[in-house]
């Protein structure tokens, strides 16, 4: 089963003493890493710089056996995310985006889905809102959707696009072509401040999504399908930081899709997947930076 993960790989600059600590990050890259650590055939699609940060990113992804044969090698610099951590370990980000390799998208290098035939495409975060690449990726994703379901993780970043109306329009556009949407309650609270997250999730299901998963941090997650909803609590853990936790949840959902099919993501099957996702996210939260669990760490689940 071939999984495509499309989106940014960047460098998270974490708080440190006396200097910030540079670690490889980016929501989609974290998801690709999580899937590879679980033993899946993952191809990461993004521009990766030839600068020192890009070399580090490439080395780390390859070390986890993420395949980069569909990625672009770019001479542009690596995107940076300056991370701040709250008292509860929650992370906020300030991005250095302009002119970076991360957003160097063009139809001249994106893989042809009719040739490579992926089983699922996971896409999200900044590449779905930063133009002109976002429009190029959307047209490409429409082609991919003819061959494989799309999993969309908007991973809202108001510091990058503060115009709520524009952000709403971008998310709705991507949600309309996606089979699965994974989003946090904080994302939805900012994006749709006058709506309950349950109402937004149910509307997306009514509009055609097979599954919408809303993560709620320590409170676990709720999955919405045409047949109803399933809820699972969070797993208690000593939180170091929350970097990569939501990306880990997305990886577990994709794993279930490729192993058991999208129709398995409802009822008791969905509840089991959400419980596995909660356990995996807890392991990620117990470590500094985005360090999702390996297959053996989830073997008993």
C-alpha cells in the first residue's frame, strides 16, 4: 500500500538555553514520519532545500525510512517555525515562509497519480493556503482524487493567514474534495467562532466526507460519520510538549484506511482507531519535539 503525504517539512526552533534548539518539523513531515515508524510505505512530497537545515531534514526523514523519491530538491532556503511553549506544553508558531523551498510547488514536478497510483493522499497545513502553490496543489489533488481518497488536515495557523474569511474559504474548498478531515477543536473555534464544532463536523459529513475527526487535546477526540459519532478520552501522560500530537492522530487514521479500508472507520471500528490514536498521541506528547511512536510501542493496542 503506497501512502502519499504532501506538505511542508521545516525546522522548528524550540525554546532552549541559551540558544534555540533546531529540530525537523512541519505537520505533514511529522505525519509521514509517524506512518513510516509504523512500518508503512510512505512517499513524502514537498520541496526540500539543499541548505544545512534541508540536509538535516532529508537525513531525518530517510532515517525513519520515509521515501523521498517524489520530493523536489530545491536551492531555496528551508522554512523556519519559531516555537513558543505555554505552561501546559501547548505550542504556538511564528513562520519564516517567503521564498523558501517548502512552498516551491509546480505541476512540472508533482507526481502523476495515474502512473504512481497511491492508495491514499494525506495533505494539509500551510501548503493548502500559501499561494501560488496552494492553487497548483488543489488542481493536482483533484487528479489524485480520481485514484485515491484524500485525508485533509487544515492545522490552522492564524499567524500566517489572519483573514478569517479567506481561511474559511480555503478550508471549505479542500474539505469539499476530501474523504477524511482531521481537525482540532481549537482550529474550528478560530475558524468558525459562531458555530459549534459538532455542527461543522456534521455539515462536512453531510457534504460528502466519510469521516471527520475532531481532536480535543487531553480530552481525546470525536469521530463523526453518516451513521453517528464515536468518542474516546485522552490518555493521561506527563506532557513535555504537544508538538506533533495531532499529526500522530492523523497517521493512525491513515493507517486504518490502508489496512482495513475507509468503510471500517465507523462504529466500533472507528472507536478502536480513535483509542489507538489517543495512545499514540500521548507517547508523542511525552517527548520533546515531534517524535511519534514506533510500531513496537503500539504493538499491544
